[in-house]
């Protein structure tokens, strides 16, 4: 039967009440199965993650080629534009999270979708540097709004679902992550199809905007008007107590910021993680240039991005489980950064294969393997380096500091597009190697338990 589980009341009826003799055991066996099915809200959030990444990856893999070949921008300027996009997203995640706590997830998600539609539409017609930058900033900031809202709601609903049904929250979150990766798999293929059909970059932008129009309409109709996280029932006693603690809370908050940003090991982790993000950004900067040099067009980019997503879908969980039980987080972080460096070093050393795509494919495979190893390790190290009450701030700071580093590093790496290939790839390989050297100075971290990674919607 596909009917939903019955709603609980203050005095729930026993599971076997009114059942004929001999039926209670069967009824008890069936009911947990029915109750463990994802709720409609969880299905909405999962579908949201899927759609977000379809719309995002239908456009962004082809942006660098459009800026360089289509608009004639210099390499350093292309890098700067892509760095601004990453910074406006990763660097401002903390803003989206704070707004979600203040106003609830629904208005934040709707605002993010509206900004993404506007950004994609603007990018489709933007022809000057200023308009391109403005459109890219809108696209990035849109994700900084809706991604924290959707991810925090998914985590909250997974915990509630576990409490109500006994179904492990990891099952729900794994489905949420898989949906994001499936969207990241389909999005580039959609963009490639539009390019092959002659639609060009503008068609990809408009397709991405249409996806988000559908997401906006669906959420305006289906997303509940949940109360903001900080809203509480009126309680005069609690209000008086909170009034007396405002000053103390403010002082504690300032102390937390100072403690996090003067924590040398944590700052070293941020710098090491920044080396990874600067390298990952090359999927949107250096990889499109390599693919166009090898094949004469950017149409094959979609297949390489699909390859990356497919690797994550297939290998992330077993690789994370293996590393969590056998090596320390610091070792996983150092090894992952070294693998990323090997990906860049392999490009000029790999002989051109069928269609000239073998060097690009080698880069994608090694960078993705390094990512799958190092990202869970880096996030798992954060609780070892800061106090528990500073964990939320530190988690946001990890993304924000890395976003600033990408903004600074992208213009520099973009300038390398005009450098000889051996020089360009050697410098790019040196960035994650420097991060690995910094990571080697960190504490080993606590191993021995599974840690997962989440798919970030674009």
C-alpha cells in the first residue's frame, strides 16, 4: 500500500488496536516499512538538489570558453570572473545560513531562485565586462542563498524522520547527495547537447533559467511556510532571562570570532583547503581551454564533467568508508592534495589519445579522486581544531576563507593561459602541492569513523 503513515496524536492508538487475532505481528512488521518512506517534504528537497545542479552545470562548464573565445577577454580577466563567481557563492554561504535562521527557508530559497533566473538571463545577453561580472555575481550569490537553506532543511528533516520512524538519517542524506550528483551528471550533457545543436552559450543560459523557473514555481506552491529557526513561543520569563544575557552573548560571539581567526592550525587548514578550491576551479578555467585546444570546440566538456560526477556517485561512499577506517584525516588530506597535483602534472605528460581528450580526462579523473579523498578529511578535521561552540562559525569560515583565496588566485592562474603549456601546468600543480605541505603540519585528527561529504548545489 502507498498510503502515508497515520498522523500522530497526543494519545496514539496502539499499533494492534482493533486488529483481528493473529494480525498484530504482521501489522507491526508492515508499519515501520511504510513510515520509513521519505516524507513529501524530503522528496521535494531531494528533487530540489537534483534540479539545482542540472541548471547550474548546463551553463558554468562553458563559461570560460564563452568569455575567452566569444567575448575576447584576456586570460587573467576570465580567471577573475570565475573567481568572483566562486567567492560570491562559497564566500557568502554564511550569509545564506544566517538569513535562513532569521526568516525561515522558504523566502530564502525563493529569493535565491529568482536571483539565479535573473543572473542566467542577464548572462545570456551580457556583452561587456561589467555586465558579465554583475550577472556572474548574481548567479553565485543566488547559490549562497538557496544552498544553505535547502541543505539545512534536509539535515533537519532527516533528523526528524529518524526520530519519527527509526530510519537512519544517513539513508536520507545519502539520497539527497546522490540526487545532487545525478543533477551534476545530467547538466553538462544538456549543455553539450545544446552546443552540438547549434544553440550556443545563450541557449545553455536560457535552459538553465527555465530549470530554475520550474524550481521557483514548484517551491512557491509546495514549500511549507516554516517558522524561522530563531522564533520561539512567547515566554516572558525566558525573555527577561535573555535580556540579561544579551551583553554576555555578544561578548561571547566576539570572543568566538577572535578565537577562530587567531587559531593557527585552523587557519593552516583553511589555506590548505584553499589550495584545493583554487585547483578545482580549473575545471571551469584551464580544462575548457585544454579541451578547445585539443578538439576545436567545447562540446566535449559535458562528457568530462559527467565523468567526474559519475566517479563521485560510484566511488565516494566506499572510498570515504575505506579512508575513515584506515588512515588519519591529515593523511587523507595530504594524499588527496598530492593526487590533485598529479592530475595537473599529468596533462603535458599524457600522450594525446582519441580526439585529443586523454590529457583532459586524466586531469578530471585524478582531480576528482583527490577531491573525494580530501574533502571529507578536511571537514572532519574542523571539529578537532576548534571548540564545539565555535564549530558553526568555523565551518562557514572554511568556505569563506577559501572563497577569498579563489578570488585572488583565479586572476593569477587565468594569466597563465597565455604561458607555455609546461610552465602553466607546472605552476598549477604547485598550488595543491603547497597545500599538501601546509596540511602536513596539522594534527593527525581522529579517525576510525565514517565521514561523508555533501553535494553542493550550484
